[in-house]
């Protein structure tokens, strides 16, 4: 403002001038709002945020980033980023920073040094920072700690290796199947999924003939009765045990069927042809009975019905229990039977005496002389004719402890694998070399909206359409495998598709599992939803633009003044 005077210096008025600062105030308010929004984003972010300047010195980290590495925010500010890396990772990072100076964004995995001298693995999404003149001024990175995920994947691979070792070396035959139901849920067929080498040895049928095929493909005349039995096991989880004779193979098998998970059933079986022939021969005459009694590879004993005392017993029976023949002949079978299994045994014997049963078979536990528990499979036959007093019965015993332990171990391995998979925060999917889903974790169910039941057997392309296309030809198959191997080397961002058709951003990591028994390659992938990450990244970019705009408009207003 200036005073106006006349010739006599008398004040006659005031001269005022003004500048419209509305735009400058709006710019200042926008800048303040941008800063507040930026501060809120970085403080609540679930990922570490790290910015460095053009000289690679730390200019900003949020509390989450400092926590990941075990430092306070103030301890990290001003330090070169290389302070947090070993020499090998420093070389890697230098090549990555060249990409930032070239204006390129990138995703990769790197190992960082924690303040406690341990190491953590981080998945990094990074982008270059430029000023209003498009000059490179640094880099912005968002990091996620994936150490636990990689550790869990390692445990899973080791568990899978142990399971495969057991699977391929067990002496009992093993086959895994998937039940097939009609639209009303009635079992109508089943498909062969896995066979172990013992299966081929015991049946003489190779995996090439059965794997991937259904029962009706290879044995169309099989009775519906067997499909109903296996279907009940697969759908209810209730195991069954039985003996059967294969006319095609001319052998008797002792079979145990159980369900490792819904809609699947596994069959473990042993060849009992020798035992069945022994049972038949024992009925033919005392001379043959005596030879088989002493030389049989199975335990054989005559037992007094009323008292349960052993009357005669062969050496094999003694070997199974650990007692001498003299000790066994002074005992009752009740003494060596585990108490929890005794009543079932007595109930079957009662039915045998009344004629309700002509023979019976039972799996039970014996207490070995050394204190351990052994599993046996007993077959009991009456040694009395109709009208006679039910005094003696014949018991044939097979030691099935190894088979039981193998089945229990396999189930433990399966449970361990599933627990590891289900404990992982990221979605975990296993698939074969042609991209067919073999397992689907709970996190995968949440991420993609499919239940594990619906996802099994589907092609991976349904969940990640841009990455996994159809591969009908050899050339396309080779391209598919090249894609898989490239992701094994370096995680990749891509677009996933949920059950309802919604597309979303995700990161994909793939590791290779041990090959199947048929030598086919198998893989495990972990999928991380990047939706929130992308939203936060976009908010950060917008805040930086608003920051730059505010500074620019503020400078213009200042120059104008």
C-alpha cells in the first residue's frame, strides 16, 4: 500500500494493489492433503517401503521395512543400501539399479542381512523415481518378507522326498484312485492316479497300462459291487479290509482300503496266495497239515476253544511273538492280545461256535515279549464237524506290522504335507508337467474362489489364463515347459482369474518337486495376491505427482510475487 498526497504533502488517499493467490493456496492445500495421504499409506502398509537417492543412500523407510530388518527407522536413514547386503547380493543389486536408471520397473527376489546377523529373503517390486524434468533421482521399492514361505516350501519338498522314498520301496502294493460320481453323487467309476513298483511286481500289470485310465477303460466288465465299496470309502472316509481272489491273475490278495482325502481312496495289498493255499491244504489231511504246520512261513496254532490255551504251535508263530514254544504252550491267546482288541476277537469266536460264521479273519495287536506291539492278521477255522462240541480251532497268523507302519507313515507324510501347505499364507498349488492341478491349498481356495474338490484335475490355465495356454502340439508343449522353467528362475507378475471371472494382479513363484514314479515332472507354485500392493503403489505414485505439482505451482506463485 502507498499514501497519496497533494502538492502540500497533505494525505488525500491510499493506493493499493493486490495479487490473486487463490491458486497458490489451493496448491498448498493440495500439497498438504497429498502429504497426509502419503504418510497414512506408508504407515499402514503391510509391506516394507524403501526409497534411495541417486547415490544409493537411504532417504526413507517406513516402520514395517525397519522391522523386517530388525532396525529402527532412524538407524537406516542415510545409510547406503549396500550396508544391508552381502557381497554376492551387492553385485546382483548393482545390475538391478542400472535398470532403475534406465527407467525400468522390476520384480525380483533378493537376500538381505538382518540386524541379528541372520538373513531374510524378500520379494521386491521396485520403480525408478524422477523429478519434474524426468531426471533420475532415486528408486522406490516395496518389499515383502518371504523367508517363512521359502522355508515352508523347502519343508514341503523334503516331506515329498521322504514320502516318495517310502512309496517306491514299500513291499506291499499301493494304488491311489479318484472316485467318479454321476450327477446324483453315486459312484460309477474310478481313475488310477498312482501306482508303486510293488503294485507292478505283485500284479504283473505295468503303470503304463493303468495310469490316467478309469476302471471301465481297462476292465469294463467289473461288477458295480466293487465300485460301490470303494466309493463308500472315498466319500465317507471309513476304511475296509477284505480278502479277494483275482481270476485274471490267479492269486489271492489281502487288501486294505482307506481314504487319504475326500473323493480319493488308496489300496494297500499283499499277496496271500501261499497262506490261502496253506489253509486249503490244511483241510485236506493230517499228513499235509503236519508238513505245512511245521514249514509254513505263517504262524499256525491249534487253540482250545473254552480256555483259549495254545495246544500246538509252530516255530513261525513263536518267532512272531518272541516267546519260546514252551512259553507259548503255557499261555492263553488272551495274555498276548492287546486289551483293546480282545473283545472283537471273543465276539467273532462266539459266532464261530454257534455256527453263525464258518471262519473269520481279523486284524489285531499282540504284545511282543520285548514289550513292543505288533500287528497281526489272523484267520480262524473250526476244527470240529457239525454236531460236535466246538472245542478246537485253528489259527493262522501273519505279521503285518511292516505294512501297518508303512501305511501309517504314508498317512503321516500326507498329513504333514497338507499341514505345511495349509499353513502357508500364500496360495499353494501343485501340478503335473502338462499343467493339471494335483493339490489346492486352503489359501488357494480363498484366493481363486474354487474349492479344492472342484480345482483338482483342472488345467492351470483356468486360474492363470495369460500364462498357461492350450498346449496340444509338441512345439507348444516345449514352449509351456520353457515358461515354467523361466518362472522357477525368477518369480513373475501376471493376471489371475477367480471363480466368478474377476481378474486380479498376482505374483507367481514355481519350484520343482521330485519326479513321479513314472518319471514325470511335477511342480509346486505359490501365488500372492498383489491387489492391495498395486493399489498402494498407485496411491504412492499419485501422491508423488501431487507433491511435485504442489512444489511446481508453489514455485510459480513465488516467482510471480
